[in-house]
């Protein structure tokens, strides 16, 4: 179902952030079982597939206040006497049209009365269209030649209009409300608003990046599930089973410093508690935690550099030197940061970064 770059499927991404969030909503529909795969910047802006049946989706936003799409507007050719250059002509042309094909024209403003007959809600079939409206579109697109023995009337019968939020913020709000329960289920507890927003941003960046790739991105439902879980783990530090994602290799890293597995488990739990505290902090409290974590990271980097320069032996000596320098940080020595918190921050950073106490063999 993918078009080659030379087929004109790739488009400029300037101003396409709205489309990216619409793509995310379609992927969330897929996550709930509506589609088997979703692709973007393919044969259309978005292509949703259920089995062998494609739904070609074209996104057309309007910035001018008061402007609304009508039948005449969507059938008006960009090139005189070439109806195939109109919005609907482009939507219907240039793609396979198997029996289950549908077309979706996605707008951010409610259309004029004649075109409003095609409006439906996300995931629901549209109602009947007046015969005169159907005939008007067929007349305006006269001359458009379609493959697979299809005609314009066949396409119009399978056309629907989806009205999304007026602004990108409104569409993002819908995505956040849908992501909230998914993130909460993965965490095993209600997600923070900032976490859900960060998951949405992570996915949006991924979609935008893929949209600029040389070839279209085709994402099956299982792949999007993995993308979603990766976003949640990246933002919250926790996997679907409730464990802390970055901590899976902490025991191996501490083993290089001579720390036995039982003791490493305690460090893991302390790091996990720190992550929960960090997740629940806001504003100045989180900023202070981040500033201290940066200080600990700087100490780790310095000790690692000295170890690699041969000034500090690898293993337990490097670990002890790291602990000593962290305990001598002003925030720790004055009691502003408890010693247990400092050790937990070190464990969290050790879990996230490369091995600070011995290079991998």
C-alpha cells in the first residue's frame, strides 16, 4: 500500500503539526481495535487499513475565520479544466480501490450545509446523502477517470467528512484524554497530567519524524503498542509490569563495583522510590531535584574520566570515590539533601547511564 517517493506521496511538513495529532488519534483508534495498520504521508495524508480495506484520509485545515468547505469548494480544480486537481479529485485518484475502500475528508471547521451531509463522528458510519448532492459532485468531477472500473459516484458513496477540533490545542486535548487511561493502566496508578502530556509529545515527535523520512511509515497495531509502551517507559521510567524500566541493568553495573545482588536489589528499590518522588514533585521542588541530580551526574562523569585516565582504579575503588565525592557535595554535607536521597539519585543515574565503575568488556 506504500507509494515510492517519486510517486509524490511525500509532502512538505511545514504547518502539518495538526495532521500529526490527527494521525495520533487514528493510531489510538487502532490501539482500540478499529484498524490493523495506519500509515502516514503515504498514498494520502493518512491511510487506515482494516484487513484489506483501506480508508484514505485527507486533512484540510482552514485558518481564515468564517471560511467553511462546501461542495463547490472541494470540487474546485486547482488547474482550470482539470477536475482531478481538486481536493476530492486528488482524494479519489492515484490509489488502489478495492471493494472495502472508504474516503475521509478531515476538516477543522463544520462545512457548509451541502457538504455537511457527509459529516460523521469518529468511528461511526455516516447517514444518507441527498441524491441531488451526490449528483452535484459527480457533475463537477466529470472527466475524472478512476482505476478498477470505479467511477466518481462509487467514490462519493464511500465518502465521509470528519470534523475535528478548531485548533491544534483542542485536538491535543482529545489525545490527552484518550491517553490518560492507557498510561494509568500501564503504570498501575493514575498518571500525572504532565506525564500524559509528555507521552503525547513523545509520540507526536515520533510521528513527525517518520513523516519526514524518505519512505512512508506503515505501523501495524502491534508496533504502535510497542511505541506507546516505549513512550510511557521513557517518560515515567516504568514498564507495563510496574517495574522501573531503566533499572534492569543496574545489578550488572553494581556488580562491577563488587556489590552483591542482594545489596543491588536495595539500591534498585531506593532508586525506584526516588523516581516515584520525582514523578510526584512539581515546580520548584522538581527543579531542585533536577539541579542536584545534575551535580551527581557531574561527579560521576568526573570519576569516570579519572578512572579512564588511570588515576582511579576501576571497580570498588571507583564506586567508593564516587560515593565520597557525592557525600561531600554542599547540599549533602549541610543536610539539605539527605544522604539516603543522594545514594538513591546515584543509583538512578547509574541505572540510566553507561557503566560508571568499569568499562564493558
